């Protein structure tokens, strides 16, 4: 079987060669795009991470493709409609980093609550005073969790350990878990208005695009913080910038709207860059220059243990597909 993997680190390549012996493997560190598509024209199984945009143009050049095994939970980088039309099965990794992303969520929260980023910047300028570094306790503060899937629930467990009150919003409520973990489901508007910190844990789709927009941000209490470790486009960037000038005290972000445009520095230097891309880059630049914004470059999932779980599940999905069984499809 011809199998192509993209966006791999060296240790991942060694793991895959060992686990998929006997197959014709193409293992690349790069993201899949038109420049390297010619190398895999006859590929039957494709595995990518989130920076490979598997759209219609890509799929048209892969006539033998039978399976896409994305090494992620989300699949908004794959044209699902086109895959269905071409009878291409898509498998994902539904659970690999609920504790990993939840822990990173609190790393962002603590960076803001205890001014770790500001303290680090002061140190770089040889300023060792504590002026402007007064933080606040998490105990008895209210955390609003938007989305109570695996990650959201783990965030709630950690929050209760800090002695926080927790409000939650989700279209599908689990009242039994709410009772066991000690949180309360409320409408989104109420959650935004009553929470000291709001953390986003919903998937990105047409229903959650700009879920947090100007109107929603205006509902948040004065001095509140917004945390996003989900997907960038869930938040309207321009509206967030305005809210940080108005009622929000800060934001902790692991994702950005349009982050795919700024992942590589060369994108900024490209003379043929589209105006809409320049606009996105410009807004993000304004956002990230703010001293009350803590940013990490989409690394909430990026622990040794989580990455190993991703590979194990992906290879298992491929083995299951090859045995004519049913892998975890989306």
C-alpha cells in the first residue's frame, strides 16, 4: 500500500517505519501543498496534521486516494464534502490531549493572573521591581467554560482543584457530570456576563465561526480575561482588539484567526500575497504587540505523551482500515 505522511518530526518517521513495515512509505517533514504533490500522485493513504490544507485542488490530483488519516481531532483543514463525493474515508484522533490542552489552558490563565509574561519582559530590561506585577487569586473566581467535551471537562476538573466556581455552556448538556463535578450549565450570554475568565473549548465549524464576536465580547464583565486554546476563527480578531481597549483585562491565546498565513516568515515577504491575507497578518500583529496578551504558537497539544498518543492512534486507524474493519471516521 502506498502511504504518505506529512508534517513529521524525525522521531515520528522512525516510529512509522517500524509500525508500517512492508508498505511503500513517503515520509515528509513539510506540509502538503502543490509544490510536493507530484511526489505522491499514486498515494492510497494520506496522513497530515493541521497545516496541510487538503482541499478540492489537492484531492483532484490524488485519484487513488482511499483514506485520509488526519493526526488531529479537528478536521476543518480537510474538504469533507469533496471527500464524501470521492468516497474517501477520513479518520481522526478523537482523544489524545484532553489533559494536555487543559494543562496548557491553565498555563495561560496563570501567566495572566500572576503577570508572568510582564515579569519576564521586565527582567529582560534589567528591571527587577514588582511594580505593575500584582496578580490575583483563582480561588473563588468564576471560570466560564464554553464547550464541555473531553477537554472542557478536564479544564473544569482542574478549576475545581483551584477552588474556582465554574459555569459552562454547551449545546449538549450532561447534567449528571455537572452534578458530579460541581458546575452549572447556563446560557452563553449569562456565562459571559458572570465569568472572571472565559475559556473556549468548542470545535470550529460554520456554527462556531466568530462565536465570540463584538456583541458577545461586550457582554463580558469589566476586567475579565479570554482564553482560547481551540481554534482561532472562533474569535473575531478585530472585535477582540477593541474589547481589550474597552472592557477586557487581557487574553491568553494558543491560536489565532488566520494563523496559517503567518506560520512561515516567508509568507510575509511574498510579493504576491493577497490583500485579505495582509489584513489578517496586520490585525494579528496589532493583537500580539499588546502587553496584556499572552500568546503561544498553537502548542497546547504539544507534549511528548500527547504526540505519541497521536501516532499510536493514527497507525491503529490505518491498520484497522487495511484489515477492512472500521476506523474512527468523521
